[in-house]
């Protein structure tokens, strides 16, 4: 440690700027100076200046929350030094993969929403559910990117590795813009996740009502769907946010929130919705199998009366729902009940990569199944494309190519006349034979005479 005449300990930087302190005295600094989200800002660093003018050792981990410290110990501290560097690189690459996946989902959702809103013929009750599901995922993407941006900005504002000549402590505000906005972004993220599960439930209710019983009228259905899809998630998220503010008000950005006991306030209803949706989909599959086996005209008319366009489209919707339900929910099951943080690095890398890909491409999966691969959407886009000037020019170009090919094949027997874009086929006539007449002069005769 540094020594200065034995009368005081000089100002040094070790994790933060320790001010010049008289010998045999202690200095207390708020843990909030460390701008790490896992630090409990209500605690204090304490360091003793020995009579010899040497700083005593201190433990920086005393400022971390117990659950954060346990997570760091399990995933990072216990690893050998050579593995820590590899672990950091893996985490960095995973963040790049996550941002790339979120960008793909963001672009896919915007394209799908543009298509749905551009063609009014697609705007039916089933499409409305798809649109709201995509909007819920869009909220997730925006909230995640905003949270990552705030965290990166927070790291740039960390204490610098220097102290001034007099050892003055650089002032840091106890409450920053990060502390106010980041919890709001996390709340919006949880709202979007809950809304996604609720709109998947609305998808199951809608399909079940089409194939089995029709209880509500169309406008009442839409009204109840809006309550289930947006109002219920808002109430759940608000309740959870209030609990977190009251119980964990010092926890920056609600860090490690998904490992706290309060998370079940919002996570429990999601799993309940997943179970209900599984029951709905099993019942829908059963009804479809029965109708496929029977296939009577009466059932087909009944399906049309209840609002189904045709049995084929309903079956496709059921297949999409059956595929998306586990796909959208498996990441949260893995996140809640399993973890690879303490596993060997290859297992950690594979597990985390699969989890990140499944989570970040949710918007792309929904856009692919509900829009890009939808037969009705593709047919409408094809019709619209065929009415564009580009399509006419392309067809005209192809038509001219066919004309040139036909002329080459039949040029020996007929002649084509192109008049205003239309071919007039004229029979080929034999060439006109002209008698050969020599133009001579009588001058030679006169000369001879």
C-alpha cells in the first residue's frame, strides 16, 4: 500500500477514488458510487487508514446484493482465470446475436403490420388477434433495446481510474436518470411478455369458439379480447412494479428480478395461461379430427355460419397456434426452471445460444406463420403486384421475347407485322420475277451506218 510520512493515507483509486484520510481514521463512501446495477446503493464502503499511513484491505463484494453475489460466484468467480476471459467473450458474442435477432424480428413485424393495415380485406377478427400479438412482441423488442442502451450509457458514466491532486472525491448523484428510466423499461418489457401470452390465449379462445360453441357476438368478442390482451397484463404488471418499488426500491434497474420471489406475481399467471391454452388446443385438435373423419355438408355449413372461411384455413391456424405456443413459451420455462451458468463453457455457450435465438426471433416466427406464409396474404400480394406498372412491363418484355422466338421458328413460312403491339401474320408471297431489259442506245447503229 502507499505510504506518505505516516501522518495520512494518500488519495488512491481502487474501484473508486479514496480521498486523502488522516492516519488512524476510517472513511465511508456510498456503494452507489459504483454505477453497477447489482450494487445496493443503501450500503457503504468502509476503509481504515492505519497509523502507519497504509490503507487497509477492503472487500468490494460487500456492496452487492446477496442474490447477485451468489450468481456471480456461481457463473464467474468460481471459474479459473483462463476460463473467465473465455466466459466474457461468450457473453459478448451472445449480446451481438441477441441484437441481430431483435433487429430481424423488428423488421419482420413492421413489414407484417404494414401488409395487414394496407389491405382492408385482411382485416378480420382473426387478423386483429395476429396484429395485437405482433404489437405485444414489438413492445418487448423496444423495451429490451432501450434497456441495453441505458446499461451501456451507465457503464460510460462509471468512475474514472484517477483522483485529482488533492484527493477530492468526484461527486456522483445518488439518483440518476438511469435509476428512473431503467425500471420503467423493465416494466414495459414485462407488460409486453404478459400481453404476448394473453393474445396467444385469445387465439385459442377464438379458434375454440369457431369450431365448438359461439357464445359472444363479434363485437363483444373483440371487446373481451381487448380486455384479456391489454387490460389484464397492465394490471398484473402494475401490481408487480408497485411491489418491486416498495420492496426493492434500492435495486437498480430491478436487476435479477426474475430470480426474486416477487416475480411469481407476474410469472404465475403466464404459466396458468399456457396451461389453459394447451387445454384449448387439445380440444380444438380433437374437434378437427372428428370433423375431418365425418366431413358432412351440415358441419361445413355450420362452420361457415360461425364465421369460419373454410376448414382448410382453420386447420392451418390451429397448426400455427400449436407450433407457436411451445415456441413462445419454452424460453421462459428454460429461464425459470433451468440454468447453465455453472456448467462447463461449451454447455453454457450452446444452451445460451439456443435460448437467445428462440427468444429474439419470436417476432420473426409469428410474422412468418401469420403473414409471410399465409396463403390469403400471398394471394392478395400477388394480385396487387400484377396490377403494378412493373408487372405490365415485365409481361410485355416476356411477350416480346416469345414473339422473337416464334418469328425465328416460323420465319420461313410466314411474315409478322407488328402494329401497335399486335402481330398481324401475313402469308409469304413468292418473289416477283422481273424481265431483264438492257438499256441500249442507237448511237452505235448510226455510227456504223
